[in-house]
């Protein structure tokens, strides 16, 4: 059986940590080892029909990368490597995003929306929206129709909820990802 591809961007390692947790919960038989996007090309990502993609939030809701003040290459630099718009039609993607709701209450997890919008524009089917219940923030671009567009994790102020949030999200999203793995495009 083909696996779920798992890729993330990170500046200080938290998004890697969450990707590893998700991977561990899914198991190696189902999900490929999470890889930092700064180590791959778009062609490598396109080998997967089913993906879990993770991002922190930096800047005014920009795609994380050097322009948003990051010191490490992130999603921005990964995306800049391809000169053509990639084709994700027939692929299914679930997103997770990290942010800090107290410190960045006005733009909580906003980068997640940028990435979501981009891959939707590439033709991907996006699954895994998540309730905003239990979070406290003034504004988040990552809310669409009253729900986050992916799993939202705040390790800084709500790390105690991380495991239960991942478990509840996977309970929703795993069947959808497995269904797609079984019936690729
Ligand atoms: C300079 C800076 C800017 C940030 N901007 C935002 C933001 O706009 N929205 C948000 O929710 N979190 C923001 N954060 C919080 C990070 O997204 C959060 O700490 C995340 O867990 C970092 O993930 P990483 O360790 O994978 O880089 C910012 C953090 C820093 C240091």
C-alpha cells in the first residue's frame, strides 16, 4: 500500500515535533517519515496522492520563509524552487498549523490559510477542517465557514491539549486519508 506523504516547514522545531507525533500515531505502515520541505523538491511531494502538510505561522500571515523574517528556508523557498504551477488534482491533503494565540491574537495561525489557499488553487482536495472551540484569539485568517481549515496547535499556551487534539483530528481525518490511499487518482 502506498503511504501518506508528510511534509512540514519549521523555524524552531515545533512543527517538526508535531509532524513526528502525528506520524507516530498513524504508524510507519500508513505514513512516510515526515520530511522538512527545505530538503525536498515539488516533484518529490507530487509522488504522493495523499498528504499531511504542516506549517508554523510567521509574519503578517505570510507563507513562512526568509521574507517573513525566518532564518531557515521554509515553505516560501520550497515553493520558489518550482517554476511551473504544480498539478495536485486528484490528490487529497490535510493541513495542520502551529501558532501562538495569546502573542499573535490578531493573526492567529494565519500562514495556515495561505498554504491552504495555495494548494487548493493547485487543484488538491482539502480535508480535515477543525473546530475553533477551546481557542481564544481576536482574528485568524485560517477560519473559513466558522472552522479552522486544518488542525491548529498552540504549543506555547495550550501544549497540554496537543495530544488529545491530534487524536480527535486523526479520528476524523484518518478514514478520509485511508480511503483515498485505497483508491488513488
Ligand atoms: C517572529 C515571530 C512571528 C510569529 N508570527 C505568528 C503569527 O503571525 N501568528 C501566529 O499564530 N503565530 C506566530 N508566531 C508563533 C509561531 O508560529 C509558533 O511559535 C510556532 O509554534 C513556531 O513553530 P516552529 O517552531 O515550527 O517554527 C510567531 C513567532 C515568532 C517568533
